[in-house]
């Protein structure tokens, strides 16, 4: 990637790429956590609430990031 972008890569593009990779990593970790919670035998209200809060945080975060990059 650095070979392809070496002439046009500045600090802002690098920060954006790192930020996108970090967001991608957070989504992957959340997906793994959700699969773990769903796979457990206990289907308590607390686990459901955690999943809902996790989804809402991810949706809010993605919306904020999309809004910032759209501007």
C-alpha cells in the first residue's frame, strides 16, 4: 500500500486509513462478542440489554463518523 501511495500519501490520509482500520477492528471484535453472547446457554434479560446497548453504540458511532466524513 505504501508503494502505491508513496507520492500522494500525507498525514491526513494516513490518519484516515488508520482510523478506518481501527473502526473495522472494533466491528470485528463486537461481532465476536455478540456471537459469544448468543452462543451461551443463558438467555437472560441482562445479556439482551448488553447486546442492544452494544448495537446502539456501534450505530451511533458509525453515524457520527459518517456525518464527519460527509462534511
